[in-house]
C-alpha cells in the first residue's frame, strides 16, 4: 500500500487558498487511481512548526546515545516529522509564494526535516561533498501559487503565468 504525505503550508483558509485547492485535487486524483493509498496530512499553515534555535541545533548534533532527556523532548516534533517523510512514498507539497519566497511555516518544516543522521549524513572526511542523503526512492510533487486574481487568460497578470 503506497503512502502519500500531504503538506499544506498556506496561511489562508480553504476558500481562499489556491494551494489547498491544488493539493485537494491532487490527493483526490491520486486516490482515484490508487484507492488503497494511506494519506498522512500535515498542515503547517494552520499549525506552524516552531523555528529552530540553539537548543534544537545542540540536540540535533549530539549523538542519540549522548542526548540528555531535554534534548529528546526538543527533537520530538522533528522526529515525528521525519518519521512521516520516511513513511511516505510520495510527498505532495502545497507551497504558496509569499513576498517572493516560501511561507515561514514551510521553512520551519524543512528545518525540522533536514536532520543529520535521520535524512542526511555529514562527514568532513568526504572532502568537498560532506553531505550525503540517507533517504531515497521518494517522489516530491510541489504545487505552488502566487497571487489571487488576474492570472486567467486575458487577466491583468496573465503574462506572468509560466
């Protein structure tokens, strides 16, 4: 049974969010073709992921066997997010563009998922390429939008559509 991880990052509610509409359509179409798919939903737009700080970094770079209890607590959400990615065969990401960049909530999710020893390894002995991915075989679909109006053919911003 395939597993689909759906990540919504829009701060907008359903009726105003273009990317939530896109991830809805994608999920429904995917399930129509693979009805036995397990769907994991993570809505970082509604439940933002906290920013990392010096305590997070200290805990993350400490080998698991040397971590103090507070470190495990500080990494618990990150571990949950990484476990979702590990479990997924395909990730669909609704990523609106705010002020020419990704939402802060999405950046927080990425910061928690990019983890030494969980999603990548780091070894200075590898010279100019010290970072090596641990996970493989995943597929990522990014559904992005920008703006709310004027992008339809004939609209004021139609020329901006790629």
